[in-house]
C-alpha cells in the first residue's frame, strides 16, 4: 500500500479561488478586507511566516499592513497598538505573530484583540464559542485547515476514532474540540495524547485518523499506525542535515518515508497542512469584513 497524498496546496488554491468571488463582492460594496500583522522582534521563523501571509493577502486582493516592533517593546506599548488597530475601520482582522518576547503575556495580548477582529481564533470569546459549537466565532487557522483537508478529501470523520498528538492551545485542544462536535467534518471519537500519556503507540494503532501536533521531529513511526489510517502532519521541526546548505532541514512530526506505505491517506510536509493555515486565515479575514458590512 502507498498512501494517497492529501494535497494541501491544491485545496488551499481551491479555497482562495472561492474567496476571490467573495472579495470581489465586498469590493463592489465599497469594502476591501484589511488585515494587520503585528510582529515583535526579529525571530527568523516569524519573519518568514508573516512574509508568506502578506504575499497571500496581496494575491487575493486584501489590504495588509505589517507593524514591526523591537524586541524590547513593552507589553503596554504593544497593547496600545492593538487598541488602535481595534478602532481602525479599514482593518477587519488582526494577527499578532507568536512567539512574543518572554516579558509579554501572550494571553493578555490575545485577549486584547477584539473578538470580531480575532482572525487567529485565540480570544477567550472565540475559544468559548468553539467549545460550545457556536459557528459565529472564528476558529484557529491550523486545526480549521485540517478539518477542511479531511472534508474536501472525502475522509469520513463521522464515528471515526481520532487520536490528536499534542494538547497545545493553538492546535491540539481546538483540534479535538472541532472533531468531536456534531456536524460535517466532525462527529468523531477523539483521544488527546501528550507527554504524560501511557503507551501512546497503542492509542495510535487503533486510530482511523491521527493528527500529529506534538512538535517532536518524526515522532510518529510506521509501527504506530494502523494500515489504511489517515495521517495529518502538523509539525514543523528544524533538524540537522549535513547535505543542506544551511546545515538543517525542516521535517514534520511524522516519519513520512516509513509511514506513507502504511497509511491510507497522508499529508506531505511541506505542502500539506501549512498552505491550509494561510488559506483559513484569509477565509477568516474575508468573513470578518463581511460581518463588518452587516453590523
């Protein structure tokens, strides 16, 4: 068996095509969706991620602006900037790029962004709506992208045994919350595994779907996967690579080479979940602009 790849780039392109029609409709009504990025410091990965998101906004015809603050920026200064962006009528979505410097509380920052502009889905109001199954809130982009991949790839989630590897607030917890809701692309029986879980391999081997989001390079091995299972790799890990010009390479949380022959469907990495994270950010921003128009 060689697993069929779930092509995140192709599905993300399909979503962006759908969004283009909605953006055109908004522009015809005098509204251009606007997204503000806020980056504190010069973290190399953050610079790359924000750059990719800026490029995607430009391609879709969204207005984006990036606010770059020095590492030593105080929490009060950052919160003041967010307050200004909350009041800006041309800005419909705000994304504060993590990680933030250690002297700044991410929880306080995410709570300061207006829930109606929280296109990352991290505000407590949107987290609460997700847990309650209230579709009016914004969902975190990466787990929402995983659900879209499953739905658009025809993967049956109804009644499926799902194992989510990782309990983080950005992917693991919201991923589990989405998949156990009643509705399309959900209605699953979900187990969350983490660093204190006994015999993770046993949990994984009974899963119909595995979402790997532990942040441990190539953690999921072939002997942990049931033949025919669907494997979604969310991980982004930099590991040494003597053959690379930089001396490192990026790998996921799945031992892709050895797991692929066992799995029924699998996301490549890169080219799987990553493009969907950006696609869902764009979708959230367009929806925020649509809500602005109706309020």
